[in-house]
């Protein structure tokens, strides 16, 4: 049986980060930002008019991401056994 994590963050290619789960979002001053949905999209392009949430402006500005997750290097045969 697998358990589901309490919070899941999913970066959308060329778009926001989806936040699913019970998490409190705060502004830069530490004030709680009300959320009305269980899943919200946080802006990561900087162009949203409703920060911290995404309003779709990333499309208009042509925001692009590089969502490749770096992988650890492959072990070298005969290399350091640490
Ligand atoms: S990521 Fe959508 S408006 Fe910034």
C-alpha cells in the first residue's frame, strides 16, 4: 500500500507550479494568503496580476522553463566505492 504525500508540488512546463494539499501560503510579510481551492497554481514567471497565483499571463509573455530534473551521475565502474 502506498501513502499519498500531504502536499504535492507539480511544476507545469512553461507555466505555474501546481500546489495540491493542505498547505498555508503566505505573502512576503508573513500574512496568510486566502485560498479557495484545494489545488492552486502559483506564478513563477513574475507577470501575474494576482500574485502569488497564476492568471495565465505566462502565455502572453512567452515564459519558458527548463524542467529537466538533473539526475545524479552514474557510478563509474571500478570507481570510488563510497
Ligand atoms: S506562471 Fe502563470 S502568470 Fe506567471
